[in-house]
C-alpha cells in the first residue's frame, strides 16, 4: 500500500468510527435509565483500527470491560489463524505448503474457506479468495513502478480458482503448485461476527457495536434507546455521503479509495477480477448491509464478501440480491464530476429519515 493509500484508508476508517461513535452516556428516559456505553480501541487488530462498544447497565461496567477484552482476544486469535501477513499463521503455513500435500487446518479456517467457495459459485468467480497470485503480482509490479505483462497476468490467473483446492473434513490440499489464498476480503467480517458473538454471550451486554476497519456489526440500542448511526464514506473525498440508522445489522464497505497501488501516477484498486487478473475500475464504492431474517442473525462475513463481490460485478450484481430480504446494497460508479448511485430499495429505507446519498 502506498503512503497516500494508507492515509486515506486511515481517515476513512476513523471517519466511520467517529460516525458510529457519537454515543450518549448515562441516564435517559424511556426504560433505558442507567445504561452506559463502555468502549475499547485495541491497537493494530487485523492490521487496522478497531473500535468495540458495549452498552450495559451503569452498575455492570466491569462485566462490559471483561466482555470487550474477550471480544478483542477472539479477534486476535482469528487473526493469528487467518492472516497472510503473519508468517506462522495457519493460512501462511498452508500457502507455503507444496501441491498435493493435505494440510490440517483449524476448523474455523476450513469453515471460512467453504463459505468463500460458496461465494465464488454464487458470483460466477467474481469473488475468489485464491486470487492471491494476482494480488501479489500487482503489488510487486507497483513496487517496481510498472504494469504486469500479459504473460505475467496469464501465469498468475492460471493459479487462481477454487477448483485448485480440495477441502475435506481432514484438511485442505492444493491441487496445483503456486496456489495462494488471501482472505482479505472476508476475514475482517468473520472477525466482527466472532467478536459480536462473544459480546452477545455476556448477560450484562444489552447492545454493542464492533467496527474493524469500517466493517461492522451492531445489536441492541445505544444507552438512550436510540439506534446506531453508521456513516457512509464519500468515495471521492474525505467526507461522509450518507448515514444509516440501524439496530441489528452488519455493514461492510469496499472501495477503491481505501486501498490501492499507484503505477505511473495512476491508481489501481486493491480489488481484482480473479478471472482477468485486472484491478476493478468502474466501481468506486460498495456498501452492503446484512439484516436479520427469521432464524438467521445478520452476518458481517456475508456483508464483507458481498461488498467485494459487488465491487467486481458492478451494478448488474444487484440482480443477485433481488428477492433477498437479508441483504441491501449501495454501489457508486461514475466519476467525481458525474457520480452514479445504484441502490436497492431496502438500502434507501435504512438511510437516516429525510436523507439520501449526497455526492456533492
Ligand atoms: P477492504 O480490505 O478494504 O475492506 P475488501 O473486503 O474488498 O476490502 O477486501 C479486499 C482484499 O481482498 C484485497 O486486498 C485482496 O487481498 C482480496 N481480494 C481482492 N480482490 C478479490 C476478489 N475478487 N475476491 C476475493 N478476494 C479479493
Ligand atoms: Mg470484503
């Protein structure tokens, strides 16, 4: 990631965190009297900023602190298994393994790979966690200040595809050499879900918000009984372009303004089309909201994977959400001078009353 990329990403995440952070404290009318919010901002979780909040009765702050600590530990445990940046993570051990050797992996990693495989199928290959060779090629070329050659792209994409992985109860096997799994598009969401499950498990916690680098999930209410407000980052400048009002939901955003590489003065998204090996160009920002349905809680994992999927597919991907009550999405395409906003009707209904998406 470039310096500029890192700065923009930091700002975007901080803005998102601020947007959800306008918390009221203490007593309030309406049956929520005596509730308070306890916050934690553990450093460098999953390589990004992280904000955890728990709403508890004012006399149970100690339990909130303990629950927040356990949630942080859950996030760090998951990172230790799934990070490609930690050489001794289970995923890195798998990536370093040769072809045709079955590698035993922790169940949570195998489960997430299975879930990732279902997204690959659903999206016709737009989402694919085996895109590692392509992602790494672009990073390497950016460092050298050049574009990858056609031959390099061909070689990298030849190693991309879930068909190159065999996933069984016993373990995971690479079927060809050079497969590299990168869970960057889904692991943060999975972490958010895990942290929320921990907080839900604490009897004192009546509401919570977990935000890992802009991917987040909330439940319950703020101490004053009000809903959670979540800012939508403006893709073209350092501002918010909308606000969501949510109770029990997960939200993820993917954008080319957040992380990118620069080659010869031109920005390239960190999201690639695994089928062509080329960075996504037309979609600047995607925000996906996952909502509860009968029998299923909101899923930050789904929101995260869908945000990346729709970044690759563009507005036509919204057709996949038709008839689904658990997912709503916003896609911003076009140019700063002529932005184009595409959203599901349900997404519009989640915006703060009387507001829209403002790309001025
Ligand atoms: P962010 O990390 O900014 O929230 P995403 O959730 O969209 O953004 O994840 C992007 C990361 O996922 C990339 O940095 C790369 O590691 C990986 N990735 C890129 N393109 C794809 C894709 N088409 N399918 C799956 N993973 C991808
Ligand atoms: Mg994602």
